[in-house]
C-alpha cells in the first residue's frame, strides 16, 4: 500500500503551487467547466505518468539493483532541488481557444508535465517500488488531490497559498526519500 500512498502524498505536495496547479486555475477561469477540466487532468496525468512509469519499470528490469538504487536516490534528490526553483505559470502553454475545456486541459497538462519534476518522480517511484499500477494510481491521485481544488477555487485564492513554504516542505519530503533510498532502507522488500 505504501507504493500507492507515498506517491499520492508526495506528488500532491509537490504539485501545490506548481505550474500545472496554476494552469488549472487559469483553465477554470477561462472555461468555467470543472468536470471536463478535471477529466482532462485525469487523462493527461495517466498518460504522462504512465509513460514515465514505463521507463521506470524498464530501468528496474534492466539495471542491477545497486545501480538502480543510486539512480533512483539521485533522481529523488534532484526533484528535491527542483522543488526549490520558483515556478511560474506559462500562459503560452494554454491551448488555443478553439479547443473545448477537455481537449485544452488534456493538451496543456500533458505538455506541461513533460519532463516536469512529477514525471521524473513517477519514473523513479516505479523503478523503486516496482509496482507500476499502484505507483501510477498514486501519482495520478496526487495530481488530482492538488489540482481538483484549484479547478473549483479558481483564481480567487491563488494569491493566498503559501507556495514557497509548500515547495520547501515538498523538497524536504523528496530529499528524505532520496536519502532513504541511497541508504538502502526498504531495499530487501522493494529492490
């Protein structure tokens, strides 16, 4: 169950104040259609994290456990450092107005997540736990935990979130995961 709960928790935390959460605010303000926007977030997250998880599963099958532990541990530490970089909403990532709310959200979220810290984290967590479906379900749930409220709240509350503090807490969580993986904690059970 930890292969679901930990990914859900750290991704939800990592997404708070992230560009995709800001993107959810913008899409909600533009389209005022929460259900298609949430459906777009769900499908984009499943596709994006599914691809990353596939790479993580391949790495887990291909690399020796010792090498994999170092790669996964360093990936978590890199995500921790990445969390400390300031985020900004890139309005250029919004799909053109000719798309409806579902297609615009699907396209914008999928592209915004390509190479993002949560995609890298999904890859590393699948490689670590080697439970593809549980981890992807967890990372996708984490995306929804962070972004569904953003859709409903809209931009009314975006300026009130303490995003810097949230980013620091998320960075600490990823750093702790990275250090635990590098130290070999849980290796007998998972790697």
